[in-house]
């Protein structure tokens, strides 16, 4: 079961003026489940996105990039689960185009104003006829207070729908921010993770929105890993409908930081929810690296720890086989690392220093920490002032079972 994560209440996900969401059961892979989402955006909305750096990126990712670069204002998003439409070549691109053309016709838009997204099994053809067949029901369902249904409609192996929302004040105007994400396995970004959509009604320039998404993703979706596999379909979209009535926020506005930080908080909640709902997860693990020369080497160490199957299986077993962590630090690729000044903590317990086991450390202390559902691993490299934080989960028997049975 997910680690300290429950689905949000529908009423807790705030409507965003200028964003309508509609869901349908298109029977793309399974019957009797929501698997199609349409998001319609008000005229004048700004939309920015970041995408997977996997070079085998999916057809909808390619099409999204093309449509965002076209200069046409984005007015709708189309999301399907059940089929990733990745590893499908020109045929996959043609099928993705068919779905955007059909939605564009239904909404009286140009195809370039539609962003398509797919998630599910790789190397299988998108059933475009089923996606198109589900569009009338999704369009009929369009409404602003439909975020929870939307979160459920984009799930694959997720157990819990993921959403986050809040109000902030900008220039005396109340601003709504709401986001949803999906992801449970194949989680390790080079930029974003799986699918995420965050919207606000704040009035913000396109340039400022572009700056915000890169800041937010590097503090959130770029800091999580479940299994070290980067998906072919990872996408994060940030939308500003520009209807809140505040003075336009630019990068030099006094309230830019307020908006940036609020959007980043939502992104962090959504990213952490993906890890908490990691396939088969029983532990939520925070890996914090301090005292590095720069953030880059801190990330090397953090991901060496967070990716290691040996470390993740030890956490599942609550086995303080903590030499595995030292080994990961050692092979992380930090040049001229002085292991004699490094310190390793498990929770508040000092485990290793001076190149070996801390004299006061007892294994019972490690067992006590590792039995908790939320665990902090902290490493002080003793080399500088840089730091980073990464979130991961353990590997359980269920991770193997879920992925062995994924296509059945």
C-alpha cells in the first residue's frame, strides 16, 4: 500500500478559472475504468512543458514539442492511459495526429492547439479509434471541478490518485493552483517524471512561466526515483489561464517568488506522492546529501544511494546492512572523495565516520530507524556547502510481481 498517502477529497482540489476537465471510459486497454482525459483551456492561456530526455521518446512527446514550437496558442490537452504509443515509429505519430485532429474538430480548434499525452505499455499501437470514440463523452463531461476524476483517469499502476491544491494572494487577488500527476513505476527523470499537469489562474507572462517550470521541476520531479528507469513518455505541463485579475507577473515582479514557490510546493507534493505510491513500496526514503563542492556531485551520491537495489531491498527488510550505503557513496563518481571526513547518518543516528563504523553506533539503533515507514538517510561529504535532496522508496516482493504481471 502507498506510504502515508491517501487520495485527495474532490472538494480539496480547487477549480481553476479557465480550465475545464472531462473524462471518459474509452476501453483503451481495460473496460470499466476512466482512461481518457480532455482538458480545455480558456483563450489567452499560457502553456509550457518539459519532457523526457529518453531518446526513444514517444510519439505524443514528439507531437507536443512540435505543437508548442508552432506558435499557436495551446487550447486543449488530450491524455490516454493503457497505451504509451512509444516505440511505434511513423505509424504511432500518425495515430497521435489523428486523435489531435479529431479533438480539434470537436472543439473548433487547430490540431496544433492540442497537446497529446499517452501512458501505458510501450511498443504497442495506439487504438486511435477508441480514443476518438471516447471524445464525445469526455467533452460532454467538461467542468472546472473535475480534478479528482481527471487524476483517476490518468492512472496506470498507481494505487492512489494524486492531486495537490492551494490558494495564495497576489496583488490583493486570490489565486488558485491545482495539479495532478500519475506515476508509480519506471520512475527516474532526466527532466520530469511520468505525467503531471499543474494549472493556475494567475496572470503571468509566458517567459516567467517558462522560468518557473524549470525551477519547479529541478526541485521536485528531478529529485525522485523509484527504480532508476526513465520513461519514454515523461511530461510535465504548467498552465496559466491568466484570468485571476492580478497585475501580470514577470520575472522581475515583486511577487514572482511567491508564485514560483507556491507552484514549486505543489510540484513537490505531486512528485513525492509518486514515490509514496511507488510500485510495491513500503518505505518512503529521503536521501539528503550535504557538504558537497557543488550540487552536481551531491546528486551523484544521492542517486547512487537511491538507485541501488541492494540498499532498497535492505530497507524493505528493515536490515541495517549499511555498508551498502558506504559502497554506493564510494562508486558514485565523486573525484578525490576523502572518506575519512565523511559522515553517514540514519535518521539522527551517526552510523559511520573516520572511514568506518561510528564507535557509538549499535545495530539496534539502525533496526529501530529502518522499521519506520519514513526514513532519512543523511550524508555529510565534508567538502563544501552544496546540498541536495532526493526521494525514493524501497524494493519489495510486490515490485517484482507488479512488473512481472504488467501486461497480463
